[in-house]
């Protein structure tokens, strides 16, 4: 049972959670670029393009980034 709890808390898969005007990205590899109208983030095998207006990073830790702003769209492609 303890091992199951540990796996849930220590999950290493890329995950993106969208709520309101925020995007929480977990287990990303690298932030490629930051502009007020586009933020580009790399995961294991994808590059994610977050496009909008007034985009800012409001939380940045080792494996999590929280982005806030007026999000118009999210695109992704293979690296």
C-alpha cells in the first residue's frame, strides 16, 4: 500500500492541467523560451507551444511550472 501511495506522489509522466487562465505543467524537461505572447516547453518527446497574451510564469520548481495569462491556444509537436 505504501508503495502505491509513493508511485502516485512521485509520478514522473508529463502532465498538463488547465484551469481558468492557468496551466500547470508537471515533469517537463526544459523551458525553451519565454515571451509575453508565447512560452515553449519541452517534455520527453514533445515541444509544447503555449500562445496567448500577458503570459507569465508564476511558479517554477524543479519539475513543475505554473503559467498564467490569457491563453489562446496550445500546440505541440514531436521533437
